[in-house]
C-alpha cells in the first residue's frame, strides 16, 4: 500500500485501485476511487529494477495531482443536504488530461530547478577545484534547500493540517500491514513515522545524487549540466530500489541506521492526527482495497458520500 496526504484528506493506492477520501466542509467524508492499470503491467520491461522506480515515481506524481485536485474541489464546495449529492464539476475530457500532464511536468521542472540546478549554480560560484569536493558541496546545498523548504511550509496552518493527515495515513497503513482491525483503538498506538514515506525517499534520493554526480565529475559547460539533469530518472530508480530493500530488511540494525535520517525528517512532515482524521484515512484505505460498501454510481466516475458515523 502507498498513500499521500491531501487537503483535509488522504489518498491510498493499491495494486489496481486508488482512492481519495476528503472531509467536506459539512463534516461528511467524500470518497472517490478509480481503477488504474500501471504502465509496467502493460509493458513488462518497465518492471526491471531501476527502470521501475523511475516509472512508479512519475505515476505517483500523476495520481497525487489528481487526488489534490479532487480534495481542493471538495474543500471549496458544499454538499446539497436536500439531495445528499456531491455538488461539483467532474474534471474530465481531453483538456483536463492535458492540464494534469502539464501540472506534473511543471512540478518536475520546478523541483529540478530549485533542488538540483540552483544548488549547482551556487556551487560553481565558489570556484571549487576538486571534483569530489565540488559535488559534496553541491549535495550539501541541495539537502539544505530541501530542509529549508520543509521548514518554511511547515509554518503554514493549512500545511500543518496536511501533515496531520500524513500521520493518519502512516498509522492506518501500519495497522493494516499488521492485520489489525481498522478501528481507532488499534490504529492510535502506531507511529506516524514510516520507512516507505516519500519524505524519506526524497532525502535518500538527494544522498544518492551526490554519489552519482561524483562519478560524472565537475561540469564545465552547459551541456555537462544538462547531462546531470538527465541522470535524475536513474537516481530516482536507484533510490526506489534502496527504499524497497530497506523495507524488506527494516529490522536489521544496519538498515535502521541508514533509514534513521528519513524517519527523523518525518518529525517535520508528520504530526499526530485526531480520531476524525484517522477515520478519513480508513475510508480511503478501505475504498482502495475494495472493502467499502458498493456505491450507487460507478466508482470510476462518481464520488461517494459517506455519513460521519463511527467506524
């Protein structure tokens, strides 16, 4: 299972379904789920190690943008209490698909610019001769930029709420992976820190990038800078394999030592959720696993309203 916190909600993803549950302004939980067929299932060669990591990273971004878009719609739209129907526009069609692709591409470009290209330019201004030292300093700048970014956004009230839902996502997945009944009493004791978290992924990615870029030496012309940027999918693929390996041997002391910084970083990106937030995460997880009650409309086309009751 994988997941992501969104605006007043949580997105969960299984092998063939993704679902997002959002707490509406009226207090109800709105659930939407869609079936999806990963690209790697259609083209088996994309399941090869390293390559699969780069593909999954892009697919995760696409699903994340869809989930965020839906949560934003729910957060800004009221429910009609007379008809008990979700009132909002279903964003479909060609231009919506284009906008989703454009958002993902733009996000990637901004991330590469801020966390890869800008640190490189600043490092070049220091006129460091040693290629090893150059790449080490470049990597330190990259990590500092990332930590500063997390610190700044964590000051926003809205982001603090997202981080609480992030904690609810982790707790719920922990309980599910331990085969616990998905009720508050079972979920509440679990940690908000998860070794497969995207926060840990990004930190490991930046550390891996230092090693890979050291092998490329010090860039002198713009073509060499471009080559470094083209290595980012490879770095993402390697990072995925390391995270996957760490998940498999998470109990080993050496593995715990290496994943420690990523878990520590989650002290910023996750917070303790309340019972209502965990309820939303459970609704999302059950929908992604097909354990939710059948909706009257097709789950791939219509959101489902879930009454705010106990679970």
